[in-house]
């Protein structure tokens, strides 16, 4: 709430190690981009192409979410707030999965198994590739609900990648937030298909 009420100081301070502290200006999406870039600085596992794609998506984040009829401004705020509250380890894991999903897209591969659990902020991220949000919305909603149920998370964010052309991809977002309740049907499905058993899984 401090972010959206402009109560945060002009610079966000994040201690990376005993000897290094990074500063990033966070008063809009550009500040979020700067923060993520700062956290990824010098990381040999994250390519520049992945960071360029992330920069482009977040730069247009609010316009894309609010303009579409399926989205609500409150959802936009919640998703952005979750990204802002991520610590250095979560940023690293998020961007690593982002890069892997881009690679899947470039190979026209459909995947739903890449995910991230941010235990500090009680948020789960589930990544999809080669899915269209409008065309596959019911399926994506179901998988997100199943994922949310398995990990008993209050908040889950679906990150949906899809190739637009041979070199360009789009990223859409879905936010789900509601209390966990026991569901026998969900239990049965998870017993038959033990999905997402390893919260750090990165490969097929």
C-alpha cells in the first residue's frame, strides 16, 4: 500500500552481502525493472535477452492489464506488489524460470511444470508456455486452482508465455487469491497426477 500511496522513499535499499548494498528507485514499473536488473547484475545464468524481454513486459504492464476487459486494476496492483516484495533469491529464481520459459516458447513447446514458491511472501508462481490466455483461459484457471490447492497458498500468480512471431513473445498474468479449503476432488486428481512435487524443479 505504501508503494501505491507514494509513501515509499525515493530509493529502495537491498543488502546483497556484507560488503555490497544495491539501491533502486521504485516509484513505478521502471523502478521495479531497475531493481530486478540490479539483482541479476553479473549473474551468468540469466541472458541479456531474458532481461530485455522482462524489461519490455513490465514497462507496459499497467496498460496491458487494465486495458483488457478480462483484467481488473486491483489484480494489476496485487501482482505488481508481489513482484516488488520479492527478495534477491526470489528475483533470481523468478528470472531463471522466465528465461527457461522463453526458451520453451522459441521451440514451440507447451509446458506447465515450471513454478516457484515464495515462502516469505506466501506467493506461488506457475509458468505456462505456448498457451493463449483467451483461448485456454478455462484450462489455465483449473491448473492454477490445482496448483494453489496443492501448496495451500493464499495467492497464486500465473505467468503465461506465448509466441507472437518467430522472435517475439507475449506474457499475460492471472492472479488468484482465496482461502484454502479441503476438496476431495482435488485430492483425487493430485493422487492420480502427482504434479509439482519439487518446488525447485527447473527441467523437464
